[in-house]
């Protein structure tokens, strides 16, 4: 048993040790985050960046998704980040009347169902699974 007069300094020493360990862990996480190359940082819309060359000269394109697009939905961030990255091209949600369409599906089945239903052909797919398709007249 530890005498009572030593218990307070031991508790303080343990608390300081725990604080120091937490500060060290936080510092290591900060160093790791700073060491990441720019390609691994999470800029909004990064998954849509390589679609820009295909959209040159267009005012708007169709945007199809199986995500929930309500203002309070957390999945709205995908549409907003796509619009941010592809501006000034406007994304027209669920409107098949445009020459090109961007299909952003959560599954692999949805984009192909949309392309089949609208008689569209894929012209580009990126590493993030975002599909650019052209509607066949």
C-alpha cells in the first residue's frame, strides 16, 4: 500500500505522463498528414477533376445519381463537389436532354442501367468510377 502523502504526487505524475503521450501522438499524426503528397489530400471534387477536358465549351450536362439529393442529406456533398470542380459547366440533375451526362453511382449496376434506359454510350470512366456518357440520338 502506498502511503497517503505519496498518492497525490503519483496521480499528478501519471496525469502528466498521459498528457505527454497524447501530445506526442497528436504531433505524430500532424507530421504524417503534412508528409502526404498533394495527390492524396482531399480537395472537394477531386474525383471529378479529370472529366474537365471532355466538357470544354459546354454550358450544361446531365447529372444522374442514385444518391439522395436533398439539402439536409449527407450525400448531397457528392453533387456539390462535382458542381464545384466542373464549374462553369452546370449539372442538370435527372434531365436526359443534354448531349453528355455524368453518372455518379454508388453501385456498379446503376450507371449501366441508366445508360441502357437512355440509349447512351460510355465515353470515359475515371479511377473513382465516375462515368461520362453520350446520348445516342
